[in-house]
C-alpha cells in the first residue's frame, strides 16, 4: 500500500514525506470525502505536534498534483477524497452521507469546443462536480417526510 503512494508521489515529482504518505493512508481508509479538520484529527494520532496549516498546505499540494480530489460543497467548504481512478472522469458527491461515485461520462468536450471558438483562445481543463443525494439517502429523506 505504502509503496503504491510512494511511486504515485514520485511520478508527480512531489517529495515523498511521512506526512504526505500518512494523509494518503488516512484517506485510503475512507470511502467518503473528509474535511481538513477531520484529517487533522486522525493525523494527530501519529504526529502529535502537527498543525492545521500544515494539513491545509499538504492537501492543496496533493490536490494540485491530482493525487487527491478536492470536493467543494455549495457552502464553499472544501473536502478531500482519494480516488484511485486515474483516467479523466467526474464525481457525483452525496451531500448527506458524503459518498463519492465516479461518473465516466463527460459531456464537457463539446462545451469546451464552443468556448474555444468563441474566445478564440486555448482551453486547458474543466471542473465538473455533480452534487445531490445518493439513492439510499434520497430514500431515507423521502421516508422521513412521509413518516
Ligand atoms: Zn448518500
Ligand atoms: Zn473518481
Ligand atoms: Zn470532463
């Protein structure tokens, strides 16, 4: 497990530090997205003196290197998620249970082409995140209203 991350970091030319590896391990144990504060709480078990700014900085570096996915909720709160799928795809995120599902359909290429023609410039990337309730949570919510 640790070797997998080590080579991921090396491929991205990010320095492999014990803290970065520990962050990846923390997130690998979760199937949901976590807030920097939650990651900090888990990291403090191993690095007693680690500060929240260090966590924020490492999370940003890891997401800029595309090792971690950033999840931004409608209230602007940032969360992080470790996805092993390296190919181009997008995420559905459940706002209630924080489950993440990969969406392999990307309809943005056409939009990019439209934009490129219009601005007569160059397009580099796009961000698309679909927010909602997963099937379990939407069922629970509906039952809640009816009961
Ligand atoms: Zn859910
Ligand atoms: Zn994914
Ligand atoms: Zn896309």
